C-alpha cells in the first residue's frame, strides 16, 4: 500500500534512507562515507521535506514502512518541469512493483502541479538507473560529482509525463 507520509514518519524515512544507501551504494561509494551516514542527521531534513510537500511511503503487509519517494519542481530546470528527488526502497522489497507504485504517485503529483516532464538524477554505476529507462526515461546528461572523496558520474534522465491517470 502507498500512502502520504506524516511528520511522525520522519525517523523511519531517515532510517530507510540510510539503509537503502548502504545497500545500494556499498560497492559504488567508499565504505567510510557510507558508514558515517546517520539516520539521526537525516531526520531533520525529512521533517522539513514532509512540511514542504508530499512524501509517499510504501507499506508492507504488516503496515511497516519499507520505502519512500518524493518530488517537486525541478531544482535546475524550468518551472514546468518536475523532479523526482528521492525514491528508496529496502532491497528486500524490490522487484515486487512497489517502486513503480511509489514512482507513479510522485508522477501523478507532478502532473497535478502542471509539470509536463520529470527529471531524475541517478549514479551511472547504480543498477537501479535502468528502472527509469523501463518507464520512459531518456538519458539527457551526465555530470561528475564527488562523494566520500570518490569521483562518480551522475546521469540525468527525463521522463515525459502523460495526461493524468489518477493513481
């Protein structure tokens, strides 16, 4: 099930954020960088995000949060373009359609805000980047970034938004 997150979800979202980074980026980013991540340090940022706009959470069959996603206006491009800021799902719940359902909720929210496209930034070495290609994402650029002293390439994908499907 997907629902809108509430402020009380911030700590769980922060824990999943850190756990997902460690699961996904362990072979991509330096271990000390990942080991230094802290849910406690991320929680204030998620409280702020929850106050600013919708964050969607995925629940498992026991109603535990197992993933989240959020988006909003593009931080770099035109006002008519949206951006997927985050989509993280615990590895144990990947491959079951949950990520797609989270993604669909963010895209529907962007459509309702009047966006005609959505960009998403993803590390080139992240195998999950192909997820966005499967759903119409087209690679539009790549730029170098640094994390933990390591140079990485971050790809930007653009997804054209179809008319509302009322998720």
